[in-house]
C-alpha cells in the first residue's frame, strides 16, 4: 500500500471567540482576522514538515485548495505544489486538487500543471475536483453548471496534454481559436488523474468510466464500499479492469508512544470535523449543486454527520485512526482488507497541532508504520 501525507495548511490563529459570531467559518468569516505575518511562519513550518515526509520515504504528499476559509491557506494548490516540486526529491506530488468548474482558462491550468510536472521531474498526480458549494458560490458559478463545467474542463485539459498543437476548441463553456501551449508534461500521455468523492454516485461512475483512481474522503465504510462498487461496475462497462490501484481512502491519523498521547493530539482533527463544516445550506450545498442521487447519499451522511460524532465515535467509525504504531497498524490492516485499496491518504496535521507534535507524528508513522504497510 502507498501512503501520501496530507495537511490542509490550516490557519487556526484567530481568537476562538470570534468563530461563534458568524454562521460559518467559510465564505463570510471576515478576512481581517487573517495575519499575513503569522501565515508566513505557518507556511515555513508546513513546508519543513513536507520535506521531512520526503526524507522518510513516504510515497507522496497531497495538497488541496479551498477558498474563503481559514481551514486551508492554499489559495492555489498549484502554487504550493510548485514549491514542493523544488524542495522535495522523491515524493509524488498529489494535486487533489484543482477545482475545475471555477477555472475560466483551462489551457492556462494545463500549462501550470505541466510546469509543475517538469519542475518535479515527472512526479505530479493531477487530481481533479468539483469543489465544495462554497467555491461555487464564492466564484459566482451557477451551481447547476458545476458538473458540466467540470467535465468540459477535464476534456480540454486531457486534449491539451495529449494532442500536438495548434488546434481549435469550441465547447459550451470554453472557446479557443488556438490551443498550443509550449509547456507540456514530462509524463506521457499525461500525468495520472485521480478523483475524490464523498457522496456523489455520478462522480464514482464517471471516474470508473475513465479508469482513473478514485479516493473516498472521510466517508463511512459502508458508503465507501457502495461508491467503490459503483466505480467497479462503471469501469468494467467501459472496458477497464479495476485493480487496487484504482482505489484510495483518506482518514485522519496520529501515531504516538501511548494511546493517551495519540488521543490528545488527534482531538485537533475535530476542528476539521465540526467547526469548519458548520454553515447554512446555501453555503455548503446551493440548490442545483447536487443531483437527486447525490443528495440521497449525502442525506445518509447527514443522519450522523461528522460534526455530531464524539471523539470516540469518530475513532470507532475509522474517520480518526490514532494510537501506538501497533494499534494503528491493526486498524489500517483491517481497512486495507475490507476496502481493498492501494492508496492511503494519511491526514496527519490539523488545527492547532503544533510543529513538534506534527513532526513526531510524521516520524513515528514513517519509521514504524510505513515500512510495514508498504508490503501489503
């Protein structure tokens, strides 16, 4: 099994009492609570942690992006990835990812990802995402167009990487007289494409039809199994033979010398499960953003949402895996056997988890857990 370290590069430096004054930490939480100088120091430590991940032999580092929220400082995952491409040597750089529906210039996006692939020597994995409802609202995109824009942007990206220019593109949302970027990826025919999912059956079906790698993000295990089954069925129908390499799973993880120390640090993940997910429906799920089928799966998640689960429930449901190396190995072995995935996204830092605690987690996982699960 391959392991990719992940941090959202959070900014949890505002006064805690300010959070309760607003309906959500996303979209309308005032940006005058952001201190660029504090953010500068945070970026330095997050990049130092990423270099340690590379030194310890993890398979990759995942970066994402979100907008108008302190939960993620990466306003562009490509900027973060470009830094990682230069300061790391071996890890894959997993962009999971670029929010396709909010991009007005897919050719520019294709150039940026190609440029990172070139700088890194061919280490990019190009994840493509639809984004949250917040991103759709904040960029003034019609929610009903989200999926169509996603698919057309994807199609143009792939053609830009695989078809010698110049060529013309006339689509519903994008039109170019000339597509002929000088910058193209090292990896041929193009960097691997991954797609994340949390609820949408259509996304799993679409990823399967293309034979991509599908990664479930903090989904309940029964829902994950259903989404993986939808992927497999669609893959086979479209002439692909799915393997373990087509599946990944993201969970929060902390490893320590004792269960008590692991629990103490792992509780920082509850900020991600609770405070940063709070918000009005029109922020998180604007009308038209989800299909009826996707909404039905989402309703199952909201029956017992992450924000309402206790720390012990989050551990029991495998959203948080924490403990000694032996305990964590036991839990990961169960997940690997049950879900049959090749890729584990190890969400290893969140909220106010400090640098020392984060480095300890990266180190213990990398030295005690990683060498074992690489052979699964």
